[in-house]
C-alpha cells in the first residue's frame, strides 16, 4: 500500500495530465492558419472543462469535510444491482470496441466525410455503448436523490459506486457532443488524435475502469493465485480489460497501423516520433495489465486479458474480412503483459508479499526493451542509431509512470472496496451462467446488427 502523502498522487497526476494534454494537442496536428484562433479557443475550453471536472471530483470525493460535518453512514448497493450495473457497463464497452473497429474499417473502405456517417451503424453501436454509461449515471443520480442523505459530499461518499457513475455520466454528456462541434468547426481531423477523440478515449478508459471496479466489488476477497484457479465469476473482469486493450491500442496506434495497410501519411514523421509508438503501447498494456493482475490477485490475469483481446481482434478481422486492419499491436503487447504476471507470481508465490509498483516498472520496461526489435520488425521501422537513446528513455519513463498510476488506481479501488462493504456474502446474486448468457445474447444481437448492415455506397 502506498505511503505517500494523500495529496501527492493528485498533484503528480495533475502535472502529468497537463503535460499529456499539451503533448497530444501538438501531436494531433494543427488546422490551417486562418482557423488558429478558433482552434486554440476550443482547446482552451476543453482544458478548462477537464480542470473543472477534476476540481469537482476532488471536492466531492477527497476534500476534507467541513468542521462539525460527519461522514454519512456507508450505503451498500445490493450485490445483484452491482452485478447488473457491471454487466451493462461491460456490454457498453464491448459495443464501443466493436463499433470502433467497424467504424475504422468503413472509413478506410468508403471514406465518408463527417456528417454523412453520423447515423451509420458503426456509430449507432458506439452511441449505445456510451448511452449505457449515461443511463447508469442517470439511475445513480435518481438513487442518490431518493436514498442518500446529507449534503452532496456526504451523499457521494456514502456510496462511491453511485458517485463514480454520476461523475462519469456527467463528463460524457460534455465529451460526446464535443466531437461533432469540433468537426463542424474544422471539418475532417488532420489525424485521429484530435482533442475530442483523445477525451472520448479517456472517458472510455474511465468507464471501463469503473466497470472493472464494480465487477471486482461483486467478487469475494481472495488470496493470490494463478490463472488456473479463476472461474466463470472472473470472466467478465477479463473481458472488460480486453475491451479496454482493444479500443485503447486501436486509437493510439492507428496511424502506424495505417502505414501497414499501405496508407501513406506524409505528416507521420513530423507528428509521431518513433519512441512514441513504444511508449503508447507500453502505457496501455502496463495500466491494463497491472490493474487486472492486482485487483483479481491473479498471476496470469494480464496475459489472459491480452490473449483474449488478441483473439477478439483477430476474430473481428476475420468476421469483417478486414484485410486493411492489423493485429500486430496486440501481438507486441503480450511480452510486457507476461512480464507483469511473472513479477506478480514471483512476489506472491515466492516472496509472499504484495507486488509493488517499482517491480512492475522494471519488469515491463525490460520486457519492452527486449521487445523493441520485434516491434520494429512488425511495423517495418528503420530507425537511425540516434533513436536508440530516446527509445530507451521513453520506455523506462513510461513503464515507471504507468506502473505507478495503475498501482495508485488499484490502491484507491481497494480502499473504496474496504469502505463500501463490498465482497460480503449475500444470498441474492446473479449466477455467473446468467450473466454470461445475457452477454452472449447481447453479442448475438450485435452479430445480427452487423450482418444485416448495408455498405454506405
């Protein structure tokens, strides 16, 4: 467990967030000079709204209560309700992952300028995914107003799951319309890394992290174990991490994947230094792998999630006959995910202690450095000798930062779990077979939705 001052993670996260936001603003590319004023005005608005949500979240969930104000009693959502919310959010995440894949494929195949694609089926599938989060947040707001007592801080802190659902839905209500407004102003994106896309990606990651936390809250506390001891109850958790890997790697590596599909991007060398490819891949797999392994307390969960994501990606390519799209990123992700599990197994089974973030950082950084020749071969990169130092520095820094952040998130999850009564025995719960059956029916409906779609030409 972290021994840092409670405010230090927030300070570090804020500084890192500002740097990352600025970097992706530059890497996303700039519009023509005559649109520079509108561009910086919208970038400033995005940044201000993000800061406002961070400040609001800190005020509601972290800031000390006023003098004489007591924390309201903890309110525990029934296990069955938590299971249903987790299933809804996970289904939404899967819909977004599949819809995002389908959307990229159709854009590559048919072009379609902004506006004409607004109501095509890939987008409708993604709207359903985000809508699941908004509906869950709306229900949570109703629950807060009907069941919880005290001021807003007291009510939010008496049920952290309700608080997270409300805050996430509120942010999505801003992030979703921001993308069409951006397109109406600037037309087509210069790159896939526009600020609205980046914000939607962050919203997606936060949504699935919340879904993962809620799913974990339905599972009993367990000792460290290996993948062979996981059962049907944990399958939804692994699927959530796989969905996160699918959409995160897709957007972050989409431009390099474009070059493998034969698309020439003249600006790629200007906006995409080579070390950024390795850094993006490592940040994604480290965050997803560490929270999977530590929350499920399973040496093997990270690799299992990566293999599941790779299988889904390959399956979608075969289903859509999408030769234009790649799965090399998900292959390259397996070695650092395996390194996470090896470190977790060494600490839990041999040293008999909780894995700490420094060990994860060393493990994933070493794995990625070993992985670099494979990554370069997969993406057909021919770097100069001078790139090796920047690559090594970027890998080590990213491995350390992502490991630390993931462990902070896991520690926060465990504190919230301990304070919410999660994991307690309860009679009335959905059977794993019921949850998986509902998810299977949902996937069957998606398949019919895809199979009956007509190309937009």
